């Protein structure tokens, strides 16, 4: 069907704007997993799904799920969606774009009165960013049967455990194992997401088909020195945890640059006691490693750990690291990639095939069935930033590609 106005895109953008009202920090968008803003957004998404005629609920881990049955009840589900949690001071499109596009596609199929050979589910996962707790795609991995019970005991910066936060949210820690789906229940997974990079803008294309998702390792590192008076301890006698951590951070950068295709980032540091006149006695810092090849990523992690230990010995400080995320690289389904490509080309686009340097819920969902992702052009390639931006026309293009792909997989002429 040819649209003369971006009707579907306008609906998607309106839904995204509606969800963006919910934030834990007035003046900027911050919506961490299991926060009050996450609950408000989940309730809003639940209402939208019910208005669209989907049988909907918020599950035990906090994901919002809406289902439209196919030609007969109980068929395997083709799942459309993404996540509604965010980073601190976020943009509004990372995650909610995929949820809104999935919901609009479900609305369109229902409006056309189509009976599909599979059920259609729309999902808004809640813990993709993994910012608040030391988890790894916990809400989508709950679906994949990969939830780790120890995640429930992880604590946020305020000392609250995930278990406590989930109960306060209205979830059910004991109900998480029952969320696991079987491959027989899933017909596949499709996720629309902003590119978070500049390739589509450079190619002047609104959409691209994702070939695979890089592997990702995250760790919490701790440097332990000795806090002491900043004015009385000579420089050569100090055990300065922050100076050691700074040298380790530069080592992470240097070693990461030496591995083609890899990236290595120290993104957060906590300094204790954090006083202007006290030599830092303890520093915790984050480590984020990504690479297309798992062997390169694991080798890089070992090299960084070895270098950090060497720095610690030379500076007479302690060093420990604790890995809390270790996701293997994922190749997305060729058949679903081809369906996305066909749908895009029918609309006159020439979609790029490109890898994802960010991780996504598709990593977990790929364990259940064929999964694929459609990237959408974003201005300047900027993401995880309030400047994150897409156009109405590109939102419309992506939603029409997603709709065409669902119809293609259903054997319905678009």
C-alpha cells in the first residue's frame, strides 16, 4: 500500500512522545529499570496495548507484553518490540522506537482484519541498558530461560537489591522462572532500533538490516590503596588508588586500540572517600569491551586484566575485577534478514547490511528462534544523549518495512 502521508510514522512518533513524559529526573529523560518512571511507562504501554485490542499484562520481571492471536488460538508468536528503560540523561528513541513501531504494526494488522498464521506479540522489555543493576539483558533473558538467580541479589548505587526493587515495582521474583518460553512457542523476533551510528546517514538511506551483534564483556574493577592526608604524605610514599586507576584507564584505551574492530571503555568511576584533601583509598571503575569476534574480545579482556595487575603491583595497590556480563557475538537469522531486505526494497529503499556495535534484546531472543533487527537512521549517529533524533519520514519508513516484513513472513501480499 502506498502512503501519500507518513501516517504510520506520525502514530509512532506520537506514541514515543507520550512515553517520553515519564522520567525520574525532571528536565531530562532518565528511566532506569524498576524505577517509578519505569513503572509509569510500563502502565502507559500496557494501556496502549489494551487500546489496540491486545491481551496484555506486565510480567513478573517487569516486561509489558501484548498478544493478538492468529488464525487459531495458541499458535507460536512472532514477537515485535524492544525496551523502555534508558540510560541516565537519555534520548527518547533508543528502545521506545521499537516498541512503538511494533504496536503500530499490530494496530494496522488488526485494522485490516488480517488473520495471520502465527500469533503476534508486542513486548516492551525493561532491563536492556543494564544501568541500575549488574545484570545482562535480564528481562529478555528471562524469556530465553537464561535468567541468573544471583542477579536478584545485585545492588544499585543506593544499596537496594534487585529483588527489593522488583517487589516494590509490583513484580514477582519467584515468578521469573515461569517466564521462560520454549522455541516451539516463538515464531521469531523482529526489533526496530535506531542505528546509534553514522553509516545510514552517510549512505543517505533511512533503514538498514543488521547482520549481527558484537560480543560484549562488562566488569566491575576495584583498586584498593590507602587513604591518607593529602598534605602530609610525600608523593613517593603514597598508595593512591585513583592515580593507579587513571593509569589503568589509559591502559584500557591503549590495549583496545590495538585490536582491530574492538572497543574498550571505562565509563564510570567511584572514588572513596572522595574528599579534596584526602588521598583516594579506593576506586571502583567500569569496564566495557566489545568486538565482532569473541576470541578477540576474550583475549583483550585477559590482556587488560594482566596489565592492570602489573600496574597494581608497581604502585603497591590491590586490584580485583568481577565480570557481570559476558555475551557472545550473535549472527542474526539470514531468512529474517532477507525478509526485511525484501520489504525495504519493495518500498524503494536500498538498505545497508551492517553489524551492531551495541547489544540488544535480540541477543537473548535469538536463543528462542529466528531473530533480526532493522536499524533506522539517526541524526549524526548520536545516541545515549538528549540530542538523539530521527525524522518523521524515517519513522514511517521503518514502520512500513516492519509491517511489510510481518506480512511477507505470513505469506500475505503486502
